């Protein structure tokens, strides 16, 4: 015999609904959902890191190249400004992906918090 995951009542292995608390014992596969959310978090963090590296390279190339070409009194020095602007745009993209990762982490923690609150309520009702 096993126990209900919500109220702890002893139940048969093939029980679909707990006879004591009435909760469905066949739910969605939360482990798989957690894995998918964690995968999206990792992907967003990787993207953010890629954009940060790209921004650093563009700004560095833009500043150094622009200053060297501008000192030589060439209009090509303006391309340095373009690289700096592209670098700033990449930091904005990195920030967007970092916010996406934070929102997914919050969603994951809210899911666990909600589940814990539900279990606590059921235990209080039982007592």
C-alpha cells in the first residue's frame, strides 16, 4: 500500500482519487515541467552571456579602432561610433534575456511555493 501525497492516507496502488481528501492522484508530470523551465532558464542565461561578450568586443573594437582612425583624421573613425552603438544594443539584448531568465526562475519558485501552500492547507483541514 502507498500513501496519498496530499493527506498521507493509506491507499491502494491503483487508486485515482484519494477517498479521504478527494485529490486526484494522477496529475501532470511536474518533474518534466520543471526540467523544461530549467532548460529555458539555461538557454536564456547562455544567450545573455553571448550578448554580453559580443557587446564587450564591439565596444572595445569601436573605441580602439575609432580612436586610431579618428586620430589619423580619417572619416573612417566614425565607424568606431557605429561599433560602440552596436555594443550598446547588444547589452540591451543581454538585459532582455537576463530578465527572461529571472521571470522563469520566479515562475519555478512560485510553482513550488503554491504547491507547498496547498499541502499545508490540506493538513490544517485534516487536523
